[in-house]
């Protein structure tokens, strides 16, 4: 074939027969060229010399065909369809995809691949090829991709499912395949769940902290077809992970990761006990670590204040000492708004049941808050939340009276 495509007379003969650029003969010839030369390019055209050797020559006919091969001359939709059909018959669609995704500037292959995947029977390629080229195909097919994915379920065999590994599973595939209502895609989600269940609880903290591909797969699974861990070790691990962030023993590597959705991986019947354990074991929370926690799992923190009933005095003391004090001292808006949602009555009960040393710490936190917060309305809201309206009014008048006096002295000076 190299000899044929390297003969300048071949292109002269082709051009003489294919009078128009959209001739299907051009498509058939292009299919052969792609089958043999898609990776390395067309051979340089030559012609025989009188002494029996061959020499490279320039040829307008070769240049014409090369423009199609390089994409500077576009093929017609009918020509693309013809090549796609022939490529499926020759089982070279996978090779075309491989070349196309690694040569972004190639404009010849994409419309041929689109035709191969959207017209007629699907080409012969399996689940592993879909996974390897997922993002490329997703972007290439655009609005037609979900229909292709729905049709692709017929290509997924039991052996394909058994061979799936998490490190070769695109997160986007989990999201896109959910809701396609095809049995094979449902089995795919079951397989992903099985692989996630097999990860030892001791390995999850690293995945959580890094927000890596495994964590992203878990997140996608929770958000689509759902995922619940019945293993006690997972609940214990998650609780310790969250407490370690609050206590400064773990600092997530990826500050953009949100862990709130992990609560959906715990059966609701276990959640009251999960939050009780968190409240009982709170310790070493600082202004800074609470800031990290409110960015990483604000909803879990809010539920820690309210989920469950009959909080013990120790739980109430921990919430005030470790969360409320740090929130007030650091003017943590997210945490303070969660306490506001809890309400003055319930928070007042927490404070009354707190240890004297905790109440004293809260007064210190309030003093810091009062000195650095210049928003009178916000200061009043938090003062009423902590002290009640009557006491807060007196404190508020004193604090803002002092601040006003300081401002006047500054102006006079």
C-alpha cells in the first residue's frame, strides 16, 4: 500500500476520475489512506527515473489529496459517513480515536468519528476504550453524547464490568450514566459501589484530605445512585476525620473539597448517634481550625448543634466551649448563623449547663468580638443570642458608648 500511495501517477489517475471534491471515490481512497497512514502521514510521492531508481517529485494532484488528508480541505457529510462505515467494517475506529485525541489540530478525523458513533450500528469497541477516551468523546459528541452513551450499554459485557477498576473509571461517566434507565448502566453503578466498599476504612482519610480521584468517584456515586456504608468502621473513621479537622490534627490538602455530602453515606438511623459521638469528643478547636471546618463541612457543623435529643451536660459544654467560643472570638459568620438558627432558647440552655470555666471563656470571646466588630446590628444580634435581650442591651450600650467616646477623643485629638 505504501508503494501505491507513494506513486505520483496514482494521484494523477485519482484526480482525473474524481472530477469533484465531494466524489465518493475520494472518500474510499481516504479510508485506505487512514487505514495505513493515519499515524505517520502519507508517503512522499515519487516517480521512476530512466536508470530504474525513484525520485521525489512535486505534484498538484498529490497536493490536492494531501489537503484532504491534513484537513485543510473539508470532506462532505456524505464522504465522512462513507469513511465511517468503512472504518467500522475494518475495525479501525478505535485507532482513529486514539490518533485524533492526541492530535488536537487534526480536523479530518473528528467528523468521521462523530459519524461512526452516531450513525448506524456502533463500532466494535469495548468499555475500556470508552473509559480511556471518555472526556474526548464527551466533548466531541456534545449534545449527541448522552444518546450515544445510552446506546452503548449493549457493548458492556459481564466481563467488562468485572474488569472495571476505580483508577480507570472517569468521574463524569458515573454522573452521565445515572438515569439512563438501561440495565447495564445500573450494573455499572453496582460495580462501582462494590469497589468503593472494598476500600479499607483506614485508607479513606487520605482520599478525603486530598480530594483525589477516589474521593471524587465516591462523591459522584453519593450524588447520583446513592451510597451508604453500613460498616461501623466507616462511621468511626469519618467522625474522627471531622474531629481531626476541628482539632487541627488534619488540614485538608485541597481546601475546596466539601465533606457535607459524606453524611448521605451514613444511614439516617445512625446519624443521631454519629452526631452525639462528635459532640462528646470535641476538643482543641481554635478560631483557625473552626474556619477550616466551616469551609469544609458547614452543614454537618450546623447539624451537630441540633441533631438528636436529650443532649448531656457534657455535650452542651463542649458545644459552647469549643464551637461557640471559637465562633464568637473569630466572628465566624457561618458558625454564628448556625447558632442563630438554633435559637436563643436552646443556646441559652446550652450555656446554662456549661461549666463555669466555659462560661468564663465565652465572656472572654465576647470581649474580643466586641472590640473588633464595628457592625452595630450584627454585634447586637450576637449579644442577644448569647446574653438575652435584656442583658445584651446593657452591654451593648456600654460597649458602643465606650467606642463612641473613643471616636470623639480621636476626633478632638
